C-alpha cells in the first residue's frame, strides 16, 4: 500500500510502498483511510522537537472506513465492518490500570485517553498518511450522516481540542449552553480558532475573535459571514490596531470607576504560541474569569501571579478530549453544520501541502485519499 513516510527530521516526506497492516487483533480495527488532515503538531514532530521515533507515517487526525475488526471489539461502541469513522491520534492501547484509565469520566471501561503509556497515532505510531491504518476501536467515533471524511478529519484533533477548551472555559456543551457567556478566542483565524468561532456562536456564546494577520482575519470574516444571523454574535478584532482595553469596554460596556474588574469576557482561549497573545487575552478577562491555554511554546509563557491572586483568574490547559466528547462534538458539528475551511491535496502532494502550511495558508490542509 502507499504511504508518506518521514524518514529524517526536517526533510520532506517520502512516498513509498509499505506492507499493509495485518488483520487486527483484540480490540483493534483496520481502517481504510479516506482523508487525513495536517496539524501544527505534525510540523512540530517533523522538526524533531517531540518523539524521536523514525521512520514515521504522520497525521493524527484522519477518517476512513472500517474494513476488519478484532475479535474483542465491544458491541457497545456501535462499530462494524463498513462503518465510517473519525480517528484522533489518542489513545492507542492505554494500559488499562493506571489512574487515567480507571477514572476515565464515562469513556469505555479501562480506556484512558490521557494514559501516559498509550500510543499516539501519527506520533509514536504510524498515522493517517497511508491507505490503511490499525486503530484502537475505543478511540474512534462513527461519522454522522451528511458528513464526509474530508469534513471529519480536521475535527479529530482541532475540533475536539477546541470543543474541550470551550467546556473548560465554562461553556455547557449543548445547544444554547453558552447563552450569557462572552468568550474571546485569540488566534481565531487559525485551524482551531475558526472552528472555535463556529462552535461558540452556535452554542449561544458571544464571541470576540482575535487575530493579527490579514489572511487570518479574512478567514474569520468569512466564517462569521457564513454564520448568517448568528454572525452578529461575533466581534472581530485586529490586535495590531485595537488595544485590549478598547475591545473590553466596547464589547462588555464601560465599568464604574474602581470596578473595572466586573467588566470583561468570561473566558479567553489562547491558541497562538506568543506571549503577546496571552497578555492581550488576560487584559480582556473580567475578575474570576478563565484563561484556557492550548499552545505549548518551547520557551513557555510568562504568567503574572497578580492576575491569579488579586483577580482570581483561573488558568487551565487542554489536550484533545475524551471519546465521549469526541462523539458529542462530531454529532453537534453534523447537526449545526460546523465545518473547517479546508484545502485538499492528493497523497502524492503532501510535501506541497507542507510547503503551503509553512507559508501560512489559512484553514485546514487535508489529504483527500480518494483523489
């Protein structure tokens, strides 16, 4: 079968024929990959900054069709040969006995997405840039009717992560659950961000969509326009031209003197790896608000303890989400027409995709295996 293989860090992928995976055993399934999305973490991995296991077939957000199943796949998962599924990278073969696996918050029994012993497809194990991939049945979600593999693949990491981030920000993840909430998204014109704008608006939030490049802001404007009347809930901010205080008072109203902390957004999601993005977002928050960080800059972030102590700001981090969240997110996306703005490539064109990503092409870049 064909696969794109990273054989050395900071080099192009190599298209080659490799053996098709054997028939699945245990709880595993074999998926015929139909679409595989490229994520920022793929770029970080290819630079050598993460796992050192090479060669590797990348992509930890993909979708396809089950073609074979191991004998121990649980019927409770609703899977069978022929089922179209979305596949996130986490978690492949968790240990089943650690704290994460034993306290998994409603996921399949003894299956912990955050198990530190689990594999991660596309990073520690081969992922979606190949025609067939062995997958743990407990990590997938059936694709709802009306969604394609290209629609689904970008949601398997970017969509799930931003969905979980909104939950950590205090938004109830049901239709209308964000009513009364004002959520700022820093990096709203990126892969996660433009999905977050859609999810937040359709959950009922008022959204402050922040970015600092022409292409990113253009993407956000297109997303807001496509929301129709719901687009009125979205305030688009060019951080190069508008100060945080200006935005805070314009969106949330002018405060009384000495009561400035009572006005501001309820939560901010910080997606870029820039200190300026964190500082801008913190200035938007009202007291007792929540800052959710998704990015992980190599040098770290500088946090001001006075924000945490005197303003009671809560800071949390998010890494993807649980299987039950994956299924809920995918069903919500199908029902509410949340879709990534995407550009597709053939498997042979993966290196062109990477070049476009490095040039800052907006939206999600997806390999369509059917082309």
